[in-house]
C-alpha cells in the first residue's frame, strides 16, 4: 500500500514479529532463534535478511566462533520507525513521550552483573555507565573470566563522560559466583560460553560486543573504545528503561 510505514511493511509478518520479540532482550544466533520461534533455519534466515535490510536488526560475527553470527535488535532504529508509524496514523501521536513512571517506594534496587573476558574494558565501561545513569534504581558490578589490568582507554572514555576511574580494578568472575543478581549481562561471546549459573536464576542477557582492546594502539584503539562506549551507552539506556517499566509494574522481585 502506498504510504504505508516501513515498520508495518516489515514487522507485520508474524514470523518477523516473533524474531523481533526474541531479539528484544538478548542478542542471539540463528540456531537459538530457530528454537525460539519453532521454524526451520532456511525460513528464519530469509526473514532475518529482510529485517537486516530494513535496519531493524544488525549482525556481527561471533568472537568465540567466527562461523557463528549474532543478531541484535537496533533499538534506536526501532524507536524511530515506531514514531514514524504513529505519526503516519495521526499527527497528534508524533513524538509523544510516555508518562514518567517513578520507581516504587519500598522496592529494593536491582543488581546487575556485567561480564566479559578480561574485565579491562567492555564490562568496566558498562558497570560505570549503568551506575552513573541508574541512580537509586540499581547497582552494577563487573568481572571477567580471565581478568587483565584495566585498559588506559577505559579510563579515557569514562572521563569524557564525567566518570572518575580512580581505584577501578579488574575482578575475577569467581568473586561473584555466589552472589544474587537480577540481571547477568555477558558482553563477550567467549564468556557467554563459560558463564556459570547464578543463585536465583537471574535473567540472562547477551550483548555481542567486540573487544576494543583487540584494535591495537593509537587512533584505531581510540576509535574502537569510542564505538564501544557509544554502543554501551545506548544499550544501557534501554536496559534501564526496561528495569523502570518492570519495577513499576511489579514484575521485579
């Protein structure tokens, strides 16, 4: 239909909508998406290609196994397309923000654990950004399966965002093996494969984010860290919105 919003053209298909829902919480591989929607790989791959072509979904080669690909929902792009679709239906619906939903009094803060391999860059940045933005909503810590010293570029990208990295240290995953968390977020494809079960079965989330330290030194490293910090800023913003919504609705413990 002429003038029909792109969102409706792409996402109206039931299988594509199911794939978007499956990706709304965590990055996934094709085999996991097939299991989630109960459809064969050739059909899932076809619809994933349509979603990628529309910009709703992105893909990235796994750092754990280069033969695998992780798919992710492009939340900012989805937000734009949903806004466009609303405005196409009625101009009064354009860019209308949802009402603020304050965190309910008496509800405990949520706890989040960010994991990567070295705990030298990605998970450190995620921990700091979450704690900066979440306020009283929750608290995050981070760790690595094979800790390395905190990368100097980590301190730089945090300082540019008003965060003091003084005293920041790498932590071993084992330090938190008995801890209770509401969310465990793996940022590295390798650590996802070895991530243990935590008490209380916290909600697992995977974000397939490349290791910026692998970019080397100089300008390449600076750009890699800037890109990772920007991506984490966006992802954490949406995670906090999710936590705010579920906490207000009473879904959080």
